[in-house]
C-alpha cells in the first residue's frame, strides 16, 4: 500500500468525502442520486454510521492526512431478519486518485471489518456502465464469499 493509508474517518475528513460524493453525483450514476450532499448531511451520516457500529474509512496520503483519496463504508442492507448478517457497502475514489489500488485497499479493509463483525455477505449496487467498480468487485479484494 504505497503512498496512502487506510484510517477511520473523522469530521476532519468530511470535506474530502463531500467533494468525492458530489463529484460522483455530477459525473456518474454510482451514487444513485441527482442531489449533491452538504457537510452537515455527511456529518449526520458519519455520526449515524459510527453510532450504529458501522465503519467509515478513508484512504489518505500520510504526508497530508486530511486529504481524502477515497472512502468506504457499509451499513444495513435490508431491515428484515433474514438479512441481519448482510450489509450494503460503498467505495468511492477521488478522480485524481483512481487506478492506484486505493479502491482495492478500501474494499479489502471493509471485508476485514465485516468478517470481524461475523457478517456473511456484503452487497454493492453497481450500475452496469460502471466498469471500474465491476472490475474491482470481480478482483482479488472481493473474495468475501469464502466465509
């Protein structure tokens, strides 16, 4: 993992998360929304995720630890008893940081944390035109199914 590290997100990382999120809203179909987010909305989201025991992680450059290169999280997939061990995850990478292995590292860390919580499955909603995300989830970091 050269040039970046994965850490738990804090409020200091939220401006970077907002920038990545809003870029995805404006330029892709990956967020599944046409509405950009605000710092206050991401602050509420972060507190809710952490409060529910779910991770929010960021990839940062160790020399600039507040500069977010990418982020990921998981949370409730469906609120039915049969899905209690299933979560939905998201991984987003800044446009300037793509194709450096950051997505693979973020997804890999989410998998490690899901296993530590004794989860059985992670689900990701991926638009069929998002070839980068499809490749990420077909690659070696996605081997969650071995549980």
